[in-house]
C-alpha cells in the first residue's frame, strides 16, 4: 500500500512541476489574454494529462488510477471552455489509442464533469480563493463518492479504501495546484500594477516640476493677446488670428491642468453623492454633443444609487468616458449608459457600437501618453482610472474590433447616510 502511495506522490510531481515551469518560463505576456486560447497553457495541460495517463498507478492487479482529472479541471477553470474541451478530447482519444476497455464510461463521466465545470466557470474567476477551493472540493467529492459506490456495487470493497486514499492525495495535489496558480496570478497582477504605478509616478513628478513654470508665461501671453484684440486698428483677419491663438492657449492650459490633476489627485471633499442623479445630468449634458456627432444616447439608470466621492471629479470621469464612447462611433451609432447595484457595488456601464479596440489596445488603456484618438494625449483616461482607484473601485474594459466597447465602473455602494 505504501509503495502505491509513493507512486501517487510521483504523480504529484508530474502535476506541480509543469505548472511551475509554465509560470517561470512560458507565461510572459499572458496577463490579459482572457478571451483567447493561451496555447502555452494548453500545451502544458496536454503534457500533464498525457504524462499522468502514460504512467498510471497500479493499486491492485488489473486496477489502475491516475491524476488526469487534475489537468482537466485546471484546463476548464483557468484556460477556458475551448482549452478544456481540447484537453478532454485529447484525453479520450489517447484512451482510445491505448485500447481502454471503459472508454464509453469515460466519455459519459467526463461529459458530465465538463458540463459541471462549464456551469461553475462563469462565476469562478470572481470568487475568493476559499470559495474556489470549496467548489472544486465539492466536485471532487462527488467524483470520489461515485467511484466508491461503483466499487461497492461490483463487490470490490477492498479497493474502496485504496480508492479513497488515492483520491485524498489527488485532492491535495489539486488544491495545491490551484493555490500555486492563484498566488502566481496575484503576483503577476501586482507586478503589473506596480509597473503602472511607477509610470504614473514619473509623469506626476514631471507634471509637478514643469507645469507651474509653463503656465506663468502662457498666462501672461494670453493676457497681452486679449489686450491686443481690443485695439480698434486691427482688421478682421488679425482679430481672428488672435482669437485662434487664445483658443489654442486655452487648450494648452487645459492639458496642463490635466497634468496637475494627475500629479496631485484630490483626496479631500469626499461626500455621499447620488451617482444616479449625477449620471442623469451628465447624459443630458452630453446629448447635445451626440447630436453634433450624428449619434444618439440612451440610458437605463437605477434610482438612488449612492457612493462616497468628490462630486466634481466623479462628473469629470463620467463626462470623459461618455465623450470617448461618442467619439469612437463613426456615425448613426448608439451610446448606452446603464447604472445598477449588485452585491454591495454600484455598476456603471458605458457601451458604444463604435470601432472597438484590440486586446493590446485595451491592455494599454490608462497608460500616460497612450490614446487611440489622433488628437488625444491619454491623460484624461489616466486621470479617470486614478480617480476610480482612489475611490476603492476599478474600471473594466471589454472591446471587440468592429463591434464596440464596454467600460464598466465598479464602486462600493454607500448605504448609510452617516458613513
């Protein structure tokens, strides 16, 4: 019996080593590839399932166990539906090649397992680590119980104990693999956020040191241009040139003000505000802008949604995101604004049916100096991301080229007036 346990421990190495190898050498740039098949992860899962099946554990004469269940579960939960389906089909085809006598039973069992994993996967990524382990353990317990019942009906009670022992070690391997993947994913996310914070810090220091020095001569220049425009000896062309110069100076002032907002975000003036009311005001304000751009805007806003924020800054974020959505549409398009509450969070969705973005463009959103618009600086969206982060929220972006984009703002719901 202890010799069999040793073989199981070899399988633990087969499971854990490929995962560590993947995150150490093959996972570069994989962060954010949620909508596509990660072929490197798929390759690791295929190697894992083939190795476990190629070196099965002989518990008793003619009775074998392996840990192919682990890569199947990991493939669905962390690789996606297509990755999981490919791993299951490859596993079944391998069983067919080696002439497994229970191939039809395996097809039925893994079809049921795949259906369960597809059901749980929709909510899996948003759960805490504790709940993730609980769900996976529940599924694994069902599998172990069905195996034990099958052995009992076959009058093979002696194998039930070994089956339970092997299943316990397999469950420990599965939970360990999940914890490793979750921790490494968290480290990657933290590293990504740290890099972004460092970029913001550089821009903030640059803004703080340069902006004031630039604004002073620009303010003086604007003042002299205004005095010149009042000269009665100027002709219409000269006045028009001066007006254009003043407009461009004001635009430059606005960009500098964005840099100053980035350098010194406002952490004061936080009040309990009715974001439903503010959002309705912003939609009414932007309706004129949609008319000028031959687009339309509609809204579905739930009443009495409260958050704790600075009213002016929150309005700045909403205007910026809705304006970007309008400008992303060529013509005759629609911008939809929705607001609702769910699980203690306020969800604000800004959707457009415009040109959309590639996954690489979505990944770079919020980075200083990056913009998908020809005349954009990227600072406005960077400030919006920073403001939402200061409110303990986040902005999630999903987009598809040619079909449009969805910006989802998630903020903590403020329920108490005295909070």
